[in-house]
């Protein structure tokens, strides 16, 4: 380390020697020796060169993070949402800095900034829902709070405090009670919360304040300004519609379940033939089924926000968003059956090969293949918003498959398997699989009928 601390003059070394010293020091990770430059200009040039290299490295790193080609559609939407929130904050902050606005609203103009931070959500429907709830809660809270404050000032004395305290208790408790009602909590919970907060602040402020009306008016004006900026950006600047998100989510569920059904038999075939790589298939099936099973809360939220959105694309004001929730419930039931089928087919105890070669395995494979193609076709039609004219033919094919699975030939084959010595456990697992396949066919039939009703309500054009 002492040798590294000595000072070296650049003129004492040739260019090759100087470069070798720098390279050797960088390779061992030590601190480079102190360099004595000939003049300040040389030192400044060296510093500028290092600064440019660091800036170029930082820029390349940032650009690699935001490479549009490598980013998924969801990531692009998140980045766009971040820029929209930043734009809204800049606009509302500039508005606060204007002397004319500040002279009129005063420090209450900061409520516009708070409104942008609280109200701006990922989807346009969520932003509209929160903004309208906040506006309605603020108007009711300011109005009733100002009325209570003015009446309490007329009373004066000790009665003033009693009137304000009683009003805060009565209105706060009543609003909280109604807030717990399921229908109100589902759509107007945030508005009830803002009402309680605003009413309490305004009424209590009126105990010592004389300009309670001006305070309420300025605060309401600031909130309306912030909400207007959020509304404009959410609707007109790269909008993310909750209805589109729910629509795409429903069509993707059909593709996931179709892939899971086909993957079940693919995994089972690989298991019987002793092939490797079944773990990746099982993980994909598990991921798809769990994704569908855990989608209830997000679907309900998107359906709620979609009802607040204006007419956009082919989604009108009376679009049947509730049908999406009903179809989603049926898909979750179907996902549970597919998940159970996967467990039966992955059982350690399997029937003997001579039983599987008796046409049973082929029937199960054809059943899964047909149901997979049916689900994919339905998902594609929903995504394109078109109606398939051959739904009845699909129902007939599925009914024939159900009859084949319940045929006497298959039942006799299963009875033969169950009577064989040492094959009872394997027969039990496979019998459960056949039973689950029959139940899955029934669920798909119910699903097709629900899709037919949905297509009529949504006025899908026939393909």
C-alpha cells in the first residue's frame, strides 16, 4: 500500500507504461496512484472525460430499463400511468404557483395537490369513481358542516360546543353505519369516508372561525380543480379502461383453462412413458388454475369501475358487466375441477398398461382436446366480440362425449380393472379422473349456455 501512495508524474512514464499502470490498478481493485498533471487544463480534461463516461453509462442503464421492445404490455401501461401522475402533479403545482389562484384560494389550493395524489388511479373508471365520491362527500360534508357551524354560532356560549359535539356524533355515527352496508361499501365507501372527514373538520373549525363559508367554498373549489385535471388526463391521455381490462381478463381465462386441460393429458402421457420435463407442465397448469381461482376480487373491482366509465369503443352505458362476474364464477368452478383432475392423473398408483391400451386413454385424450379447442374458440369470440353461430353443435358434441364416458364398454373396462389383484388403487385414481372429466363436460355445457345469453345481451354480431 505504501508503494501505491507514491506520486507519479505523467512525464516520467511513456504512454504504454502509464496505461499499464492504470490497467493493473483497475484489475486488482486498488486505489489508483495520485497523478500530478502538468497544468489545470489537463486535469480538467481528464475530469470531463470521466464525467462523460459516467453519464453515458447511466443513460444506457436507464434506457435499458425502459426498452419498449422488451417491455410487456402491462409494464408499458404502468410506465405510462406513472408519467400521467407526474404530469397531473406538475399541472396542479403550477396552478398553485399562480398568484391569481393563490390570492383567491390561499393555502387551500394545496387541497388540489392532495386530490391528485389520492384520486388518480390506474384505470380511468377507478379515477372517475374516486373523484366523484370525493366530490360528493366534500359537497355534503361542507354543506352540513357549514350549517351546523352557523347554527352553533347563533346559540353561543356552552350550547355552541354541545351543538357541535352532538352533531359530529350523530352524523359521524350515522354515516359510519350506512358505510358498513354491503351495497354502499361496494361503490360509495370512499365518498362516505370523505363525508365524515369533511363534516368533522368544517363543523369543528366553525367553533373558532368566523369565515366558515369562505373556507368551505375555497376547499371545495381546490378539490374540483384537482379532480378536473385528473379526469382530463385519465380520459384523454393514453386511457386505461377498466372495461377493456375486464374484457381481456375474461378471454384470457378461457385460454388458460384450455391450456390446462390439454396439459393434463400431456403430463399424464409423459408420466406413463417415463419422459422427463413433466414438472414444467405441472407448474404451468398449477399457475393457470390458481390465476383463475384468485381472480374474483379483481374482477369485482374492475366490473365496479367499468360502470363509472363513459361510452368508449363498443362498451355502452348499459353493457352487461354483471354477466362477466357470472361467467367468471363458472370459470372458477371449472378451474377447481381441472385442478382436481390434475391431482388424480398425477397419482403414484396408476392402472396397468393393458387397461390403458383398451381405448380408455384415447377417449380421455379426445375429450380433453375437444374441450380445450371449445374453450379457446369461446375465448377468441369474446375477445373479438363476435357470436359463434354453432353453439348448439358444440353442445351436441359435448353431450356425445359424456355418453361415451358413461358407456357400458367403459364401465365394464373399469370393473375389470377394479377386480384385478393389486390394481385397486390404480383403478380408483383413474375412475376418479373419468368421473371428473364427466363433471368438467357438464360445466363446459353450462358455460356455453351462459355465453349464449351474454352474447345476446351484449349484441355481438354473428360470425
